[in-house]
C-alpha cells in the first residue's frame, strides 16, 4: 500500500482539468438568465427537513433539529462529517486523526448517534472502533440535518442519542432546474499540504423524464503541522521523557487520501420516480500516535526477528462499494405518498502495521426502508414506517478483538402530528426486534435477541408571533451491539484491552426537554434545557487494571443521568452602505454522571486469569465533551463576504475514575470570499479560509489520542468554486 504522504503530481494536474471541463460543459448548456445556485444564502430554519417522512421545516418541528445547506454548509465542510457539524449548538466531533470524526450530539456518540445517507445507514463500521471513519463525504453533500435527542422513532436503536442525515441527491427525485447544472471546486491547504478537488453534474433529458447525477472527489494531504510536540506535556512528565526537538512541529503518520464518486439516475413520471445509484468511497489514512510494537517480553528475551524491531506506523485502507435503489409514488387514495429505499453495502477496513496486514474488518449490510404517509385521519397527519437491516460482520487477524457476528433488525413505527390553534402536537411509537448471532466457539457468550419499544410526544406552542415554546418527552430503548457484548482482547486503536459483557440488558432513556425560540426585529434567540435519565446505561469503563497490552477497559452498565443546555443568539446589526453585519453567539454544556450509589464487583477474564475489580455506581462518566462558548461576526457587501469567529472550549476536569483532565483552548477561524455571477448564469467564487489562527495546542477530550495527537496548528486554505 502506498504511503499517503504527499499528493502525486499526476493527480494534482488532473484536478484543474476536471474543473475546466466542468466549466466548459456548463457554458455550453447554461441558460441565458441568471439562476439561483445551491450555495446561495438561505433561511436555515425554513429549509425542508428530509429526515422525517412528514414534510416540515426546522422552524415547524417541535423536536429540535439543525440544518446546514447552501453557503453556510460550503463554509464549514471539512474532511469528516463530525468536524463539518461541530460548530452547531450541542454538537461536537470525536477525533482520531484528520481522517476520522463522528458527530457527538449532546454528549452522545458511537452507537447512540446514527449517521445516515438520506434516511439509510452509512453501512460502515464506524461504531465498532473509534479509528473507523464514516463512509460519507461531506464535500459532496447538498444538505446536512442534525436531529438532537432520541431519533429512535425514525431510525431505531442506534439513534437513541440523535441522528445526522446527509442529503447528497445521488438518486434524483425530481427534474433539475436546468438541462445541465452542477458545481466544482479546487482547494489547497498549507497546514497539511492539502490538494483537493470535486465535481458534480446533474441533468435532465430533453423528454424531461430521465434525470442523471455524477460526482467525484479526490483529496490528498501530508502529515499536518502542530504548534509543539505530539505528546502532551502531562504525558511527557508522567513518562519522564525529554522530547526530541526534531519531532517538534509535525504530527507523524497523519496523512490522508480520499477518493469518492457516484453515478445515479432516475426515471421521473407523473406521480413519482424510480432510480438507482452506484457509489464508491475509498480512504487511506495514518493513525497518529500509534505504532505496533513487539511485546516487552519478546524484546527482553531477544526473540524479535530481523525487521521487527522498533515501531511500525499503523495505517488504514478503507473501501466501500454501495448500491441504492429508491422509488416514490404520490396519491394513493387514503395515502399521501409511498417511499421505498433499498441499499446494499460492501465494506472492507484493513489495518496495516508497517507493510504487514494486521487486522481486516469485512462488513456487508443490506437495508430496506418503507415510508407510507397517510392523509389526515381525524385531523392527524401521519406516516407508517417499516425498516429492516441485515449486517454480516467479520474481523480477521491476530488482533481482531471482536468475533464474527450477524445482526438483524426489524422495526415498525408510526408518527403523527396535529395542530390545535396555536399548539402543534407530535406523537409517535416504534417497536424493534434485534438479533445478534455469533459462533459459540468463537464468542465469549451466546447469541442474543432483544425487543425494544420507544414512544415520544412533543408540543410546540406559538405563544405570540415572536415567542414560541416547545416541550418534549421521550422513552427510548437501545439494544447492546455486538461490540459491547463480545469484545475480548487487545484493541490496537485505543492501545487497551477491551472486554465485552455478553449478559448486557437493553438500556432505556427517559428524556424531558424545554425549548424556547424568540425573534424581534434584528434579533433571534434559541435555547433548550434537557435531562435524560438512563436505566442500565452501557459504557466502556476504565478498570484501573494494567496488562502488558495496555489498560483494561470493560463494557458494563449502570443507571446514569445527562443534563445539558444550549443557546444561540443571532443579531442582524446593520445593513447599510458599509455592508450587512451579522453577529452570532452560541454556547452549550452537558454533564454525564452515573446515577447510583456504592459500587459493583466485576470479574475480568484475562489471559493470566480472572481479576475481580470494583466499579463505582456514581461519579462522572468517561469522555464527556467539554462546555463551549463561541461567536462569529459576518460581513457582506456586494460580491465580498467575510467572517471572523472564535470558539472557547473549557477545561474538562469533570472526569471519571482513571481519566485525566484536558486543558481548555480557543480556536479562531476566519473566512473571506469573492463571488461573481456571470451573464450566462454561471457563478465563480474565490475563497480564503484560516483555521486555528492563534496556533493553539488543542486536544480533544473525547479522543483516545488526546495526549498523543493534538488538532492541526495554524493553517490557510485557498480555493475556487464554480457553479453552473
């Protein structure tokens, strides 16, 4: 496998060619009148939310949701979906190097937050391990929706903490505004020598019946620059080491390469559509701060073979091939619409230790979803849904810490809404059957099956034209995953021994939330307070036991409580000869604690025998995201747009047993762009982005790499976008 250190000259030369070709084609097909482009500013609260089968906007829904699209999405797109949405109130990102970042929604991540491709799961195994990337490319997205709070009604057990739905339009559902339209982008970055380009084309045949979609992306980066050393000062002091000055300033093994593309098409008829797409996602990235070492006893005994001494960098190659079929039909008697979605995903994740293959993860997923929206019944608009998935997972290699498993899920749900004068009521219920089958000779426990039931009710009260309140109550359940049940051995990504618990029960979350929205003239204010109480919350606990392979962490469960708040204020300061000035500030905080007393005894089955440990039933939960406060000042005048923003991440010292505190840090970003629309209807935009302008050493508390891999230092990205 080639090492993804610096962009290849041949690939770099292809990117301008692709952009030029796209521009030439667009000129040939462009309409004479100016057209609205998908990057143009939009009122985000009024964008239709696709994650729910009942049509509605973010402003209409009683349940909390955030939407990114158009210009605002273009400005925040990043290498990972987690980083892309990380500046929304209540949303942060995990971090395992620049190639890996999953959304953290109100303190929940991993198997509690679903990442979706227009309503279907991404089909990857990013919940199995923190070093597995999400197989969705943010740069190809049209719209990203973040559902805060339990989304189990719509998406089942894996969305008990929320869901992130990415709309990419790879299976077209309607004719395009123009016979041929699209966008293209080229960018180059300084902090990691980034070279990236993307192109997208959408078109409609002369008959108006066939619509096609083509997209492609290529990105290469080198190892990124950091303000100081990779190891934190606390880690260096603990180990009594003096860093080598030659290692300062660059995070080794942090290079990245990504290729993505899709070809899709649909037949559009009077009452619906039928379409399909074929998608590719391939990424190669290093895991910074990790290297595979020989066991100490082998080194002491002199048993290491030639070429095995020292450390070998851990690199990952991930390849996914996905096929989707989607169809829709409107006007079915008592039913408003029918939508059917099918997906087959073949995924392979290979971990290389130097040039040797360490562990291979293969995952094949088949998924089907049916949504049937009915006309008002007794004044209630609603929709039925049926969702089915079958996941066949295999891990091969000496360090495969999770046994092969087959997971089947079947869920049936109904959601409804009705308006009573100034009050809108949203209700729903869902039941799922989950089965996890394993080979008894390989797993530490038997196959399991679970039944989960979830219900929800939410109210939105329009007290006045300017003041709106929302209130939500949820009961959501989640069944344990195969990783939580059967993990058993060294987990190289986290440098720890991970032990599952095959007798885990279903976890149940009961949530209450109060929200407020107020607007008056140039001001708009949003706020939310929430509390979630868990029965049998499943989490990975540090046990305090150390082995030759690293610390031992065990999956266990106990009652828990999450409390949090978030708020944002938007102020249109002025719109005059000097330009349009807008200020946005936001903040969020979440606490996660075990909600019991005393302690419980747990037996750890290790290679050297069984060890009994006592785990607390109270205290802080591990790896909870820190509180934040941030702001952004935006200015627009004619074709020029500019912004300056900063986010302060507080010191996180509300830590669990055996967990260390993380210092606070401030990230300052800036953006400048110049946009021109031509008479032919095309648009061009030059942009300059600055990230971490203070060159701060920033370490993500939720990351297992926080003491080994800081975020990138000061960097500047320059690029050009074309719209047609």
